[in-house]
């Protein structure tokens, strides 16, 4: 005799005959396990989407602030700011040593002129017996001795 199918599986929607006395929701352990994992993943996705929605909450538009006398620009306020800046710069200039001060355009110009020169003095070599000073020639890459300061 053929068994009658009484129930429909909640996961795969196939009809099945129950094997236990109580009401079964799934046709097999595989469908029961898959349904459990699907439910777990859907709850996880729901919590993640609610977190994302709460993160991207649209802020309320703040009202346009009204400027009062304290926030408005005034000549006296500009004068106080200028005086404070000048005093701070003066103190920095007094207490900063020359080698720690920033380079000026003149300093950079002098440096480039020294680097562009063809002959550079070599300080750690001795003079020749006739008193000629050693210089490094940038173009040829040789050491040159000269009696005249180049």
C-alpha cells in the first residue's frame, strides 16, 4: 500500500509522510539544518543592515546662526590679532639662533651660486709645497691646484 503524504517541508516545500508522532516541519535532517543556517544568516544580515542604516542617519539641518557683536569682525579685533602676531614673531626672532632660522630667498640664491661654481675647495687635503690650494673641478672630475683663490 502506498503511504499518504501529509505534510509539506518548510525548507524545500516537498510533501512527506511524518516519521515521528509529533508534527514535523522538515522532511529530513538536511532540510532542518539548512533551514537553521538560513535563519541564522538572515538574522545576521538584518542586524548588519540595521547597523548600516543607523550609521547613515540623516542629520538634522542646523539653523543658520545669527552673528552677535562678539562674532562680528571689527577693526579693534583685527588690530589685536595683528599686534599679537607681531609680538609672537618678534619673540621667535629674538630667541631663535641663526642656524635654526628658516632659509630666505637670499640664502637660497647664495647656495645655488656656490653649487653652480665649477671649482670647489677641498678642505681636508694639504696644500702643495708651492702653496697652491686643492680644488675639485666639477666638469672634469679632477683635483686641480691653484695659487689664486678660485
